[in-house]
């Protein structure tokens, strides 16, 4: 039977799917089983998420719509259709965000004597305090900006909080004036008040209380908060750039003046003042958001850190397990030479990675270190070790991706520092971002030159490694080492390897390899052999890969997908996706690892990758996909996947109506996969009795995947918890 997969009903729009993901994060803020301060923090995360979404994705849609770009996406929506639909859905999400804050979280905080006060709620002492604070600290930093015939409307910076004002001359109500004042971000957004251990007031409320002092001889008729989100996408024409670093630095300055894509105004603002802002900022009506509460909820995360005496309302502290043989005092080279080492962060400490680079930097037998860096921390120990290695005479080559979105400035800084320390710094291939995570150490040993490698699914960032879930492999596999050397030669010079032995690279290579593996599963299903696909990723949006998964489902291949964020694939389509199930886990840690596993006719294979199944990852980025060759490590990864698949606490299951719903836990023992992994890690840390050969996070034996004979006909035929 021949099927076609170009029907728009088969695909969900990428941008609307992303908003659905953010809604799942918002659900964590509303989840009563989460500690209260973590719920507050989740609400702040939804704001930072949506801000970046508008700065990049919505900004791109706005540019396409402005030139009437006619081509629809896979779901059949034009850029203008998407722009309107995204804003409509985002408006609904704003309402839910602020009802979560005002009706749920703030009352619960008040029950714990945490108060975000308004000026009207202050005691006399607190009123005197904010007046003193305004006069002595805040006021000198404020700059009122009048707007009239000689002073045009000022540029309002991206993501800055501002106060718009209507004024008139004292004694002349017919006089009409307009001004704006930026709320400075050099002060804490939440100001601690005297008189209560956890009494606070918002900085903008302090300023608005005394803002009339800035306009002597004038009467303030109205003062309303507002914020502008602008197009912040970086557009670097590399083909025309001789010095990429200088071009990126230039674009960083230019993008601050991008066009406005969202205007947030305080609810209750007068129509006249809103109209003045909209016309001056040049924003359409559908992109104006009325905010019934504090504008810009990203302050919530920092606010929770100011609160005292509420440790029982936070997640309990977690200590990652140290990987045996990979500690600071161990001979890491001996450990890796003896056996491949698999790590799962944050449950396994990231110290294994930083320790390897640090040890290599001072090891007399190490000849060269080569690494790719996409995002690193502001005080990266890996950067320091690479500098030490160069100063110790090692050949150090570092590919720094200076186009990593919103990390450009940090990466430009580190690129300059690495060069000063004597490292060879390269910036990748023209037109491609280098997103792969690869470290190669070349060492002279008694039996010759040996290559040590670390390959991972996540960035070499020691900070995010505490709350991103990622996986990594340390190995001295000869074929992989040859491949890794060829990859760096390709990135730094002129080299086009005819083939790779074990590793797979994009652009093109990963797509071709995954398609070939899916085709094998299709053939095996038709032959009645075991045929299944297990994948975990951040996002699934590439329409060609989705079509290939539909083809596999149609052939009878059972497919289980764990997709944290965007998912443009639809389940439950008869004869198309009725063998596909999709889960999404949103919890304490951000699920970031990528797993691609196949039945392979009974000889199960598993691969890890830096790449999601998005067009940009497969076509426009340098990505890495690598196999797990040792059976015990494969079993551990499969068991990790099973534990996540069986999660019934933080999992949402995609339904045929495109909604994600929680698992029905009636009659089931609760299983939170992330908690299970933490408990296993803590047991190892405390050296409790535990079979070290058993895969982490799994009290049960490794179990094989379903064979075609006992696969359900459709995910709709099973209850979500199965």
C-alpha cells in the first residue's frame, strides 16, 4: 500500500507546538505537589522562555509576514497566519500566567508571611524607608525623557521596564505632555522592606510613588508600566565577512535596535496613553499585551533567593555521584583505557569531564587537546585548563561557536582569551553553526599514540550541567579516534573525509544514517522480525523525518518518542501514526539528552547525539551522532529510557487531539524518573549496598522491546500509563 505524507493535518505548526511546551512548564507552576518556591521559579521560567521565543521565532515570522512570504509550513500556515495564531495563543497564556501568580502563588506566599506589597499596604515606617531609598539611591540614577516637538520619542531598549507618563503644567489641565522613564536594572527588582522578614515591594512601585518629584512644576495625570520585546536574532552574512569575530560584535550592537514584536502594558492604562505608545513604538494591536500584574515575571527566580527561612519550600539539595575512576586523584587515562565510561548528568557529576581536561593539561605525555565549545559558563574551569595546557606546550585547538544564540558576547570574550593564552581558536565552517560536543586528547604511550575522547549530548558548561540532563561517553576506541581527528581536520582546515568509521556528522550525514536505520526497521517489520524505534530528543519538527516515522508506523514499526519541547508529529492518525506514542517530561531538571535506538532485527543498537530532529540540526549545523558499542552500557541507556517512559508523575502523553495530558495514575505506584535517578545517585554517594553492574535508576532487569506480535495496534488502544 502506498501512502503520502504531505497532508497538512499530519503536522502541527512548530511555533504553536512550542507554546504548548511552555504551557507544560506553566503547569509545573500550578502543580501543588511541587515545593512552593519552585512553583514560583517555574512561573518565572515561562516568562524568560516566551521572551526569547518572541525575540527570535516571532521576530522571524514578523519579517516574513512583512514581505508577504507566500510559502506555507508543513501544517499549511503562512507566516502571517502563524503570526496571528501565535499572538492569539500567547494572549491566552498571559492570562493563565497572571492568574497563577495572583490567585495561587501570592496567596500561598502570604500564608507563609511573604508579602509583595503595594504602596497602599505599607506601614508608616515602610513608607519612610522607600522615600529615603528613592531620594538617596534611586532618584539620582533616573533619567526622565520628555517627548515634544524638539525632543522625539526615545528609543526604548529591548526587555527594559519603563514607565509612561501623561502630565500637564501645574494649574493648566488643558496642557498635555508625555514623558517616559526607564526603571534602572542596576537595582534589585524586589526591594526588601523593614518590619517583616519577607516583606517586599517592587522597584517600579517605589519609583511611581515619587515619580512626580522628577517633574517639578508639573502634575502627573497617569503613570503606567510598559515593556518592549524586540527582534534580537543575529544576522551575520559570513560569506562577506573576513573577520567573523568583528562582524559578530558589530551585529551584537546592531540587534539592540531591532523592530518591536511585542508591547506589554500595565492593565488599566488609558486608551490615550496606550495609543501614544503603540504609534511611537510602531506595534500592531494584536501584539499589545495587557498585563494584570507585574510586567516581566523573570524577577520571580531572583525573588525566591531573597526569601529567608523557607528552605522547606525548595527542592531538597542533591549531590551528584562521582564516577568511579574519574575523580580528581584518579588516573583518568588508565580508567578510560581499561573500559568505556558512560555518564548521565546531573546524576553523575560533571567533574569527570572537567577532571579529564585538567589532567590532560598537566600530563607530560599529552601532545594535543582539541575541543568544540558551544556554550560555556562565565567562569569556566575548562577554559582555564585549556589555557594551562597551551602554556605547558600542548597543541591546543578550540572551536568556539561565536554565533551561539544569546551567548555570542560570552563566546567572543572566551575566544579572545583563549587566543591570548596561546590556543589555536577556530570558528567553524561558513554558514554552519558547530553544535557538536567533542573533546579529543592525543597522548603518547608505551605502545604508541592513543586518542582519548569525550562525546556528549550537552554543552561543556559546568553550571548548566547541574540542571540539564545529558549523557556522555569517554572512550579510546580506535575507529572513533580516527573519525574524531578527521572531524577536527575538516573543521580547522581543508579536509573532506570520504567516510567515517563509527561517527556520523551533519549536515546530511545524520539524516542519511537515521533514514537508513528507519528503513531497516521498516524492512524487518515486513519480514516479521523485531521492529521498533525508541527516540528521545528536545524537539521534533523536521517534516521529512516525521514523514519517515509515519512511513515506519504504517509498516508496523512500533515507535516510542520522548520529546520535551516542540513536536510537530501527530499521533492517532489511522494507518499513518497509529503505532507512534509520544511522551513529554517536564520536571526539576531540563531534559536535554538525545537518544536514538533501534531493534536492528534483535541486535539492539543505541546512539547518542547532539542533534534534535529539527531541520536546522540536520541541515545547517555541525552535529555529532555516536554509537554505544559495549552491551552493558547499551543496556544501561535502554533502562534509563524505560524508566523515563514509565514515568507517571512528570510525563504528559500526546493525544490524537494534539493535547498533552497527564498519565492516569489510578492503581499505579508513582514513578518520577528524575527522582528515581537522584535516589540511585545518592545511594552510590552514600556507598549504600548496590549492584554497581545494574543500570542506574532501574531496580528491575533490562527488558527487551516489544516484538511486532505483541505490539498494540495503535497507541489509542492502550491506556496512557501502559
